């Protein structure tokens, strides 16, 4: 349990919560861990949402499919990230997205109803957990705004440049969490057109790249 706490303690959900309360909290939230192999479905679109997922190891992809079977990657989440908390607070009973294991992943599943309502024991840490949940959702909202900002760009080049700008922060060289197919799905463009644009940008001296590592020139 100590290992899990050290892994996830920096998640905003557990801000101000000590290890002694963490173990009690997991009992209060009926927490249990589940391991999924790469490619496994953790939550399928349309499934009942009955837990908040906390990633202890590995990573997941949040995807959405349209009626024609086209896939859009909404986000990739890694260790100490959470998913499902927005649905829990919005009282959304059926998931509008699918969550897939991007690699072997270990998920700590928390009972979502207990996560957003005070328990009968009036645990002091539970009130803190609810406040933290609101902060976490606010940060997720900012992340969603960034995605909207990328998609609002008119051309593939503009979308790529804005995505790179958000990914790199202050660094010139950075690694993205997507391969080419996944990147195209994330920024919602055709993969071939995107690959051609990346090559043009490299030939024009705007960027350098090797696989998933990019450098802004």
C-alpha cells in the first residue's frame, strides 16, 4: 500500500492527505486494483460508469469512435492520472468514451458514488477528497480547452505547431506520447496528409524529428 501511495500522492486528488488517512480512504472507497493487458478495454463507450480509475502503472488512451468507425484519441493518461471523475461529478451514468490500455496497466478502481458524497462515518479526509475532486476537474477543464484550441486551427500545419507548442513547454526538444497514427487521431487529421506536412516542415527547417522525439528549430 505504501508503494501505491508514493506513486499517486502527487495527484491533485490526494493533496493534503497523509498516508495514515490514505489507507483508511481506500477502505472507505471500496478500492481495488485490476491489471489489464495492452489493448484491453477498461471502460467501453455506453458502459455504466461505476468507478473512478487511478493509474498505478502503465498508461491508457481515452478514445471516441464516430458512426463510420473513425477513431479520435481524446487523451493519453499515465501513472498517477485519473479518469472517470468528470462523469462521476456530472452524474453521467453511461460512459461517452472508451478507455483502452495503451500498455500493461494497473488501475486502482474507486467507488465513484463514495468518492463524491460524504460517508456515514464522517471521515475528515473525505471532505478534503471532495474538495480535491473539484480542483482536479477544473484542471481537466483547462486541458480540454487546450485540445479545443488545437482543433480550432484551420490547417494541419497550424494544428501540429500548436500541439508541439503545448507539448514542449520551455524545452526545444521533447518527446510526445503518440506514434504517427495516434497523433493523427489526436489532432483529427488524415495520417498521410499529416506525415507529408511533417516532412515539409522538416525540409523547410522548422522542425527536426526522430520517431516520437521532436525539436523546434
